[in-house]
C-alpha cells in the first residue's frame, strides 16, 4: 500500500480529516493544533498476512500503533459553527475613506514625491538614497495583485489614498505580468489599456510619496514563454532561466521591454524613474525548491548541467554528494544573478536587485545579491481536497506570540550581514483568531533586527477596494482591524519608534536554526558574508568543528544564551526559560510564550497583546483585559514622547469574522464557507489606565477616524482611566486622545 500525506495520513501539526484518514485524537500545543490519524487499509480476505513492514520515504512517519481488525475507525463527532451576531459577536461596519486629518490619517509619515532624493542605493545593512548619503531609509507597505494593479483611475486614487492614510510609503506590484502580456504573443506589444493603467498607478503613487518594488517574473510572461515553447502552467520556465541561454534571453527581453518603455504620465522610462526602489528577478524561484518540481525535459537539462559542473571542478561524476549539489546550485544562482545584473546595468537599470526570495537558498547564494529578500506566513491556508485555492481550507488557529514569535521567527536565519534585509511577502492569515497580532510582531522584531523593508500580503487581488467583501485568507482592504494594526506598524517600524539592537551575533545557517530564533528576540542575528566579519561570535551546532575563540558550539537556544551571557555578548537575564519570557537587549520588547502575551514599550508608542482575563502594563498604559484576546496600542501622533504628546492614537483590537461563515467545528480551523460581506467584531471590554499628567479629552472613533462620541475619563492621582467597551456605536476600535490646551 502506498500511503500519501494528506490522504491516508497527514502532519501531526495542523491535523484535519483526510479522505482516507480521519483524525481520531486532537489537541493543541503552543504553535498549532495537533492530531493523530487512523489509517484504514482494506486487506484481501483471500490472502494471508504473514508479516507487516513499514517504510518511510520523503517524510518522517510516526506510528503510534497498528492492528488488524474488522472494526472501521470512527470519525470524531464535530458540530459545524456558523458565524452569527450574538453575545460574543456584533455586526461591524468596514469603514472606508479615511477622514483627512483624523487620528486614522498617518499620511504625514510620507515624504512626497517619491524619488525626490534620487535612486535607492545599498550601504552595508541599509538602503539609502543617492542624494541623502548616510541616512538609512526603510519601507513599510503592502502587495497589490492581479486586477487591483489595473483598476480605473478613480479606483487607483482611492487605493493610494488608503495606502497613504495607513502610513504606507511603498507598494509591491505582484501577479501582474500574465495580465499585462495577454495576447502579446499575437500583437508583439503589452496590452495597451493595461499598460496605461499600470503607468497611471506608478505616477499616482509617485505623487504621494509611495515607492514601488516588483518581481520581473511572477506567474507568466506569455510572449516570452511562447517563444521558447514552454507553458505557464508549469514551473519549468522559472528554472530554465538559470540553465537555458535561450530562455534567459527571452526573460531579459521582457525586462528591457518593461523598463525601457516611457511612462506618459511621468515622461520617464521606468529604468530612469527612482520611484522604483528594488527588483527581485524571479518570484519564488529558489533553486533548492524549484528543481524538484520540473518536468522530465527540464530535469534532464539540470542533470546534464550538474554533470558538466562536476567534471569542470574535478569531482567524480559517480561520487555525488549533497555538498556538491549545494555548491552547484549556489554557483548556478550566483552566475545567473551576476549575468542579469550586468545585462540590466548595460541597459541603464540602476535599481538594487535580488533573487531567490523564498525558502532557503543553497549555501551562500544570497550573499551575492544587492539585498536579501524572503517571504513568510503564519497560518497560511492549506486547501483540502482536489480544488486548490478553493474551500474548504485549514488555517492554523494558534497564536504566533505563544509560538515564540511564529512567522517572523521563521526567517531570522535568512539575514546576511552587510546586505539590506527585506520581506516582500508576509502574512498572518485569516481566519486565524490572532491574525491582527502579525503587524505588531513584524514591525517590532524587524525594527529590532534593523531590517529595511516589509510588504504585507495582500491589500487586494481585485478591483473595488472600497466595497465590503467576505474576508479571505490574505486580502485585508476590507478588514478594518488589520488596517488599524497596519497603522501601528507604520509608527513602530517606519517612524522608528522601536530601536534597533546595538549588538549582533552571527552564525552558520545551521547554528542560527538551532539557536538563533530565541537569540533574535534579544539582539540582531545573521549570517556572515564569506571573507567578511561582523561583531560577535559565530554560532555553530554543537557537533561542528572549529577552534577559534570567536566560535561558539551550541546545542539549543538555552545553551547559546548561557554562553553569550558568559562572554558578555548579551545582557544577562534577557531570557527566562523557566517562565517562558524573552526581553530584547533594548528593554523595549518582551515576549512571554507561556502566558501568550507580548509587550512593546517605547517613548512614543506602547503595545500590549494579551489573552482574556490578563493584566499587562507598560510605562504609560496598563490593561486589565476582558473576555477576548486583544491588542491595545497607544502612540503619539505628533512625534513627541507620550508623556509630552498633545495628540495620541489608542487602539483596542479584537478578532473579526465574516457573518454566515461556516467552520467545520469549534476550533474554527477548517473554513467550509466564506460567508457574507457583513463583518462581525469579537466583543470585548477592558479597564484602561494611563499614567499621564495634564487634562485630556478622549473620543471614540470609527475605523476611518470619524469621531463618534466622547468617553468620560476618571482621574485618580497621577493616572486617569476609562472603561473600554468595543460594542458601542457599532464597534469602537480606535480612540483619539487630545490634551486640553491651557
């Protein structure tokens, strides 16, 4: 019997009923729902069983028990959950069109027009503009995909006004190439209407101070693929770019055609417009993954290239090792990147380039790029059955905080010191009930690590961005709570409220996987570029060799932190493993995975993420939370420290679900039906106390910043307090605190 993962069995983490294997025991841990499956194999009664053997192939197969029986395994009984308004959930309006000048308007963070300081350059770990040398620059924004890239002019203006109101200074054009190139193989030109709409989008973004990044290949360059006889439905074209000179030239021709055309709204060719800040060559084409998914012809081409490489480097073809394969993929990725960089530079492109922005690239491949880019998700949907990208789907319901900064924690080991670090695609996905914690974790820990750019996936895949729609796994243009959380990220990361760690620890990829995750919650971590050095010892796995005093061989995070404390490379007491708490060396970030809460305390902003019934305090704000997981955020809107600020934003965020959505059971992990465009807000109350002098007035606001009513404040000594009830006036998630003038 050949058993397939997802059919006759499945992962212990994120367990859900498969077609041939019901989950017969279920629970959860800090990072996921978990379960055990009963796999039923129907035996032929005419044959006698003399022995039983089990063989694992590409996965670790854990078998708890096995037996021969006439009994059919029973599925767990589950009662479907349909989202309805009631005592825990209330109807909530998705407000669009931010009120200018309101507490929801963060457009003051932008510096228009985009490109005023010239082209973007790299300087060590940072980006900077050519006309502002020595001034590091960061980017915070979102992806737009498919039809959202090609809206009419009114739609573009609406979307970009929303971007600027959220404090976004950048957007990523994604999944646009196959739309732009429709019929190109017949006409020889890009779709004229689509190109005009794309150019208008670029010009309008530039006016507002919104910079643009993109990938040259996302889904399909239809004319280029037609020329070389490859279908867009396979991943072969991406891989062939690295191995086939003919395909590579077709890929380059598309790049020249796109960046060589003149935008009629700006009068500039794309290659001459500094609104474009970075380019990734091939989206998610990382060779370590891509070469495993190609067809027979491409596989034969890759194998032939490998054999040639072995002979060229003096390695016996008959003695192939994993080390040789890694070296080959690294050299291939390096050669392709440098070829494209040289070709684009000769064409006049002056924009920093990257590549292989997904999973782990081979060896030191990324050290050759101008900057390092990667992608991450927490709760990415797993679609059940044969209909990919259609319901039902499973989404991990666990909190990323309780999973030791899940999501962002999965990519700390990717960073290469001496190169700017970006995450052009990140998402904490709906319907995870904690998804709105994502922008806080991303912004805070990326600032601590001193990353340079973050793009949430995804603002929208479709037009009509000011129209309510059922919530989906990724799109948040109609998700008011996620959009408010994004505003908090603008202040924490883009404005720079969270400080970067002053020290850094380098490590091998394996060493960073073993110990870097928790260390990265304390200080900066990353890989060294071969031949270059960076402060701090190198973390290696315990079994690694090396006699240098700068090498620390570690077996886990606890061991690494103990040894780093002994060498005084990090302050003592940052990690409390007994209580599950880790504090950054700056003292601003404290994550407690045991209690499932997270605290950000800076001079201009504070955020408290806490479970129901918990109490948590910062320097200014303290919260005694009510019945729901919630995030409370307070931030100065005038750039002054909170204790001196005259105008302050305060957020009270809880979960949002689509009304009439159907979940398979009470865990709400498997979504069967997306529901309606009506949204439901998780009801919550909390006691909020603020340690501030002076007289203030507090206004409850709609998500778009419109003031709804004044909230009474109770003064007691050095603090004042109020009772936050988000069920009032159709749902209150945003407050504006204003100091009364003397």
